[in-house]
């Protein structure tokens, strides 16, 4: 098996495009690499409120409005996202001057109408006029057949909306159809989108009104975390029980329902069914409930802007200023260090007022806290749709020996090629520790083999730089003096300091090192194992492309339902391509996935699967169960698409001139000649877990 350890990161990996590319410099300064997080609803993280200054009592008013959301929602029968607009921080509405029934009828209906209009515009963009007409006719036919209770409605009928190679377009189409026509369901066959009648909808219409069924299925499809749906008040307990049973049977794994009673005008109790999405952190909420409402944690959300800082460094700074633990902060993803980044964060045990005070006091110009508002709970890692990138590549030039065309033509060729073909979905070099002597994946391998002492020594292997961090690491490796190393190690190196404290207490032996690793948060411990799995995935993807190219062959893995997140760990959702399917060309390379190592994955049944087994054997993991009980680490694994596309791409080629400079940066008096520089500005969106550096490498064919 080829040893890739000493080969530059991208040079060892296969590409799927055949253009020549170009050279250039990225991250010349942090301002050249701007990353803006895109939340699960598809909106870029907002920093617009940073210019707003709250007067005395204004933030308290915001918080009181937020705390009233639950009460408003139950009374008005609104989805949580609509209540957010009423009681949130965009367009403030005075509830005292606006009766609740008016708020419900005028404000919410207007918002719903706007939402439906946007979905209709999306359908117009994605579908041809003839297909849209067929869809409308199909939907009308279903409604009419159900209203007449004709036998035709029970027949297995479906409508094809056509083939869509771009997964994002398919996802947008699924969402738009289900929101406009909630009585229909959509499915993907290969890259073809199919529409069918929703029989669950029809069954619910036998129990509630059509209007309620429409609203409920729109709520269900939106899957907005912490939102809820309230049916109309129902005085019949047997009927409510029937509705509860239906919801439990059909959607019990996704939602839970309860009846809440409120007195009506005459004083009689009139119950209504409320439906909520099940909380994945139910056990944690139960613990909070046992402590009583007064002891429940406070959560505050905000937008973090950081420049030339690691995410953990920024959190360490904020935690010290707020006197809370770094683990009290949660975020959807780690952002690049040498960049200007904007991302959502939530901090526990800190009120919005207190964070507002900190915002005014922050002296570090590399950190800015904006858009502060109350929140209900923490942010889950990976709970984002993607990231938007604004990147400038400077000093663009042809590769050595490429003189056939001008650089401008090379740039256009490269960008257009990747725009149409996509890029290989490798994990980026920052996942492994770019420029370090020891990479994170090496530590992860040692942890999987339960070589705790070796893992600690790898963690403290110094780089060539003579700074306090490497001095502390060097001191520890030479002397095993954890206490002495701790006095040298900078405060912001949180995980290293945690490990050193444990080593100082328990010793530098197997037990002490195990306790050292266990002392750092779970997300940090498992990061190293994920780094190893990512390295193996990269090499497997490169081997797959070098062996089979862009053809989908027998034994490849594809997702059965592409509306499912590719990071799913359920092997039942993965299909092995058959010989007949290979011959017919049923699947495309964009649909092929490879497993990310874990205990709950299956391997391709072709040469790629054999490669995985040989790789694990070479690394001494042939019997590995991907569980490390001593560190409470269980790695189920998942699947990752080989090829991804970028979205909303735009670019600009900028030519300019500047004086030639000497090596020390001064302009030579004897030779004040002008040199021409070409810079390229790119703007695009990437799905979550995709790396802009990987996309740029596919464009430039250059180890960025």
C-alpha cells in the first residue's frame, strides 16, 4: 500500500477535473478569507444588530417578550417560528396594543402568505412551465378524488418532476412541493424526483379539518427545532384520544403530543392538543426539571466575529471574561483560524444583559460579539446548513511551464470546470493540524489502540517554533514534569492544560494518561478519532477515483434516500450497486458515498472495501470495535458523498500594477519598474462539512 505520509497534502489525492489550474496565494491576510455561517434555515448569520445600541431597560423588555413566547403560542395557535417574529428582535410588535386574535389573523396570515409565495417562486425557478402545470393538475386531482371518496384515490399513482443532478436543487424542490401541497409526499429515485399522495394526510383529515391538516404537515416538514403545533380546542376526550393515537402511531419517533386545558369565555375547560418535536436531550431536560424551574440554565445566543483566532482561543477568552467554563459555550462548527469568520454561538449561565456589558468592554479587536438574544438551549455541533465564503486569491499566475494561454483564460476555464463538475469532498488539511510535526490523526490512531501514554506524548510533541507553547511541550517530553510544563503553557491552550493537571495528579503512566484524556470534554476527545477516520476516508476516496474513475461500478455504495443527511450512520439506508445497475448506468458519481470508519457501517463490496480492510490491518486495527470504554468513546461511523458541488458561485478577475519591491519590502530607487498583479475574488456557498481549501485546490490544482 502506498505511503502518503511524506507527500504534500493535496498532491497525494486524486481530482475529478482535468484542467491545468493556476498558482496563487490564499489567506495572504485574514481579510482575504471571510467565512459566514449559514444556519439550518438557509440564512446567513446576521450581524446587522451590531449597530443597535439598547437604551436602559430595552434589553429587559426584549427578554420579557422572549419569556412570553410560550404563552402567546398556546393562545394564538402559532408555530414557534411565527411567534419568534412577533416576540423576537426584528420587527417588534406591541402586544399590549394588538389583541391576540388580531395578531393571529393579520400578522401570521400575512407571514404565511409571504412564505408560500417564496416557495411558489422557487417552484417556478426549478420546474418548467409544463411540469408545474402537470404538478398542479395532479394535486387538484388528488384533492378532488379524496373529497368525492372515489376509489381512484386509493390506487398507487405518482408523478415524475424530472431528473435533478444537483442535490441542493432536489432538496429545495422537496421542501417547496411539501409546503405548497402538504397532502403530497416526495421521494427520490436515483436523481429523479417523484410525487405521490400523502395517505397519512388523508387519514388525519378524517379526524381534523383540512386547514389543520395542511398546517400540521407544513409544521412537520419544516422540522424547526423547539417549534410546536396546536390543534383547535376540542371538547371531546374520546376524539382527542383518537388523534393522539394516530399521531403516536404514524409520527411517534419524531413528535410527541399532549392535551392542555384552558378555560373558555364561559369558564368551561376546553382542551387542545399540542404537538412538539421530541428533544434529543430529553434526559438532560429531565434533570433540569428535577431541579425545579428556578434552577434551569439560562442560555444566551450571539454572533461571534473573530479574526486570526482559533474558535477555541476565542471561547477561552470569552469564558475567562464571563467567569464560566469553555464547555458552557456551544457552536455548530469550528471555523478557520487565519480568516475573518462569523458564526452563531450559545453560552450557558450568562444573561443577555451580562453579555451586552461584555460587548462594550472587549478590548481585543480580533473578537466582536453581536446580535445578542435569549435562547432556549445550546447549539448542536453540525447543526448548520453550510458556510458562505468570500475569498481573494492573490498573485495569480500560470503553473511553471504553462505558457500556452493567458492567466485570465486559465482562471475562467478552471472555475467553470469545477462549477459544472464539482469537487472531491475531501476533509481539509486543517482537520489534521496543518504544518505540525504530529497530526491529529496520529493521536486518534493511538487512542483507538488504547495506547494512552503514546497519545499523550504525541500531543506534547513540539514543533520547530520557539514559542511558549512549544517550550512547555519540550519541557514536558524531556522531563515528564507536568507541573513545570503547566506553569509555562499559555492559558488559551485549554486541552493541553487540562491534560497536564491530570498528569500532575495521577502520574505519567497508563492510568494517569487515561485520566488525562478523560479530563478534557468529550467533543475534544473524539475529535482525534474523527481526524483518523477522516484521513482514512480521504485516502479511500482517492483510491476509489484512481481505480474506477467517474464510473459507478458494482459494489459501490449509494444512499437509498438522498433526502437523508449523508452523515447518517444507519447502514439500512445504504444500497450496494448491483452488476445490472452498473450496466444500465442507473447511478451517477455524485450519488456514491464512502464509509467514515465506525462500528455501524458497511464497506463497498469491490476493491475499495478490500482497501479499507488492508488499511485497518496495516494500522493494527483489524479487530477494532471503534469503542474506547476507558474514555467513553463510541464511534458509530457514517457515510460521506465522494463529490460535492459549490452553490451561488460568482467571481471577478482584478488586474493591477504596483512598484517592484526588494526582499525587505522597500522600493528600489534604481529600478522603479511596475509589475502587473492578477487577483481573483470568489464568492460561493458550501454545504456543511465541506472545505473551501479543498474546493480551491480542485480549481487551482495547487497545494493551497
